[in-house]
């Protein structure tokens, strides 16, 4: 895209011009209503998942959890599919892999992905203990996000992806993988889901993917993941500031590089991916966090509301870009999607204490 055309596109973002609807229907886009997210419902989802049992990949308890998720998705009106992957692991650890996926159709077929795992690592199977709750919290949040999104106008389709298989990552096969290496052995469930997306030729269609990892309780904090898509990550933190979610969304100087399944999606070429992986606020044993336990419903509500606000902002910006690409100024009916920035595929600039800055990158300026 010519530079003059790109500048013409970005100018409305800085001055706050109301965005058009990404569809050609002419109907105005309603906000997603972040206040609709219920931390209590998310906590109820979490209790149900933990009640299913240890949820090791391929176990009866994981099957119960997966079946319950599928029923809940059907109750939302979602089209439900089960993506079965090849078995992974070795010896007694070998187990089948699958993803339970609920599709909420939108005006555009290009999907937004909300991803979480519902299984457990061996170290997380502590029988309704804090690790068990932390492992299931992401799936509980995604299910509640699905409920809210199912009730709202959707300019883009939404895929709710629940993974079973990353729980094999704590086995002996995964232990043989180097710390910086992303392979099917490290994140088998995420790798299988990313492979399915590629087989369906959906990698280039996905406009945004948010991966929800561990959320330890009762209080957790999210730090900016250096390898996530930078602009979308910053939109989440901007939404956090707007909703005064500072305790959950750490300040601008807090960065991390957690090892979680979102790396498998990034490795597969799904560039617009953001990982949200929590750590216990104040660190292990911090008195301010209180005894370890389930995430506080208020913490889950904060995360859900910020996520919905960010999705709303990102959807509106994508709508502007799509409308521009279809206009005579943007080439008229162009099939491609304009790039919105770059993912962080490299660590912080050596010795600088800050992230590297790409040559062409812009930071979002408000909603």
C-alpha cells in the first residue's frame, strides 16, 4: 500500500472519527458492552471444570470437561466442532489430542479467536488445589466471553477454541525440548489446533487471536508478552488503563516471555496472536495476595471486561481498514488485508532494557 494511502487511513484514528461498520449493510455497530461480563458466571464455569476431575489429556475427566464445554457452546447458539489431532506423548504418557471449537458467525467470515486449554499439566493435578484452578481459569473466562459475544452484534466471526493436549507438555518427551524451542512436543494441543487452522487455510483469515493461559488465584497479574503481536497487545493494555484495571494489567515497564501454547500459534504463522498468561500477584508466598486458591471473581471480571473493550476497539479499527481497502482510494475491492503492525519475534534490544522498535510501526491512539 502506498505511504500516502496508509497515512490517509491512519489520520482518522488520531482524531477519533467515528468508525464505519465493516459490513456493507449500513447498520451501525453496537458496542460489545463490556459490563455484561460476569465474574461470578466465570467462577461458576471454573468450579464446573475443576469438578470434572484431574483432566489429564485423554482421561475420562478431560472427556467430561470437553463434553460439558460442547453443551455450553451449543446453548450459546454456536456451531460446535471437535478437531481431533494425532495422539501425542510417549509410552504410558501417550494420549489423544483434541480441540472443542464453537463458532459464532459474524458479518465477516474472517474470525477472531479466543483460545484456552481445559486440561492440566502433571504439576497442576493437585485435586481442586490452586494449580488445578489456575489451569482451568482461562477456559472459564473464554466461555463467559462467548456468552457475552453471542448476545452482541458481531462484525467478525468468533471462534472459541478449547484445547486438550498441552497438558502433555509436562511429560518426559517435552522435557527433552530445548527451552527456546517450539515443537509439537512442547505444546501438543496448541500445535494440533494451529495445524488444523493451516489445513483449513484459515491462518491468513484470522484477524486476532487471544490465548488465555494460567490465571493463578486469588490475585493475578498479567505482564506484556514480548513475543505477542505488539499493537494488539498494547490495545489490551490501553483498554486496561481506560477501565482502571492496573492491578491486573501490569504497568508499562513489566515485560515477560512466558512459555505457553500461544507460541505454537505464532510459530505456525498466526501473527495477530496475543498471549495473556498470569502470575500470582506479588510472587509466591506474597502476603498481599493471601493464601493460594481460586482466582477472585472480581479479577476474572476485570480480565473479561478489558478483553471485550479491546475486541471492540480492534474490531472498529479493522472495520476502518477493510472499508478503506474496498474504497476507490484504497484500490477498490482489494482482497488483501492491510498490515496492522508487527509481532515481537525477538527479545528486547540488547542492553537497552526496552523493546526493539520496528521501522514502520504505529501505536494506537485511543478508541
